[in-house]
C-alpha cells in the first residue's frame, strides 16, 4: 500500500483556527480521499477528539490564544495519532509531547500527506 492510498477513506480531525488555512487543508485531505472533521475552537475540537470516530488528527497549537493540548490529551488517551502544526516554533512541544511530530507552518501539502500517512501506517502496524 502506498503512502497516498493509506489516507483513502480515513477520518481526519483538522483543528485550525484560520478559516482560509482550514479550507485549503480540507481540500488537500479530501483530494486524498479523507473525510475531514474540522474544528476552529478548543471546546469544539476537544469534544470531537473525545467522541468522533477518527483515524488521525492535525492540531494547530494555538487556537485563538489557547493551546490545543487538551485536544492532544484526548486523542492520546484514545490512541489516535496526531501531528501538531505551528508557526511559533517549538512552543514547549518537546517538553509536553516529545514523541509527537510537528509541522512548521507554512508547510507543503505533500509534507502533511506524508506525515499523516506515516502516522496511520505506524498505528496500524503497516510500516
């Protein structure tokens, strides 16, 4: 199975507070065959991370001035792989989540696809 086909049919949580960025990323992921569940606010994202059937997630670190760490904690508790996305550098991620990948904004769609594919492959034992 190729990296690109690993995403087909997967449910991806996209947590991003910038509407234009979220729309672009939704399109990229949908073009890969993903079903995208989006959230732009911490409370909404935390609820989705707790209750939604998900295969992986992309978490913007800063959501309207709040850290997305509660979302990360909810996903980790459920064993759902995720990647952080940030334009602010390290932002304490190496201390709080040292084993989680980070995409530095701006990143290319291919970087997102490769990272999510690797996360899903590792979670399913296909790597």
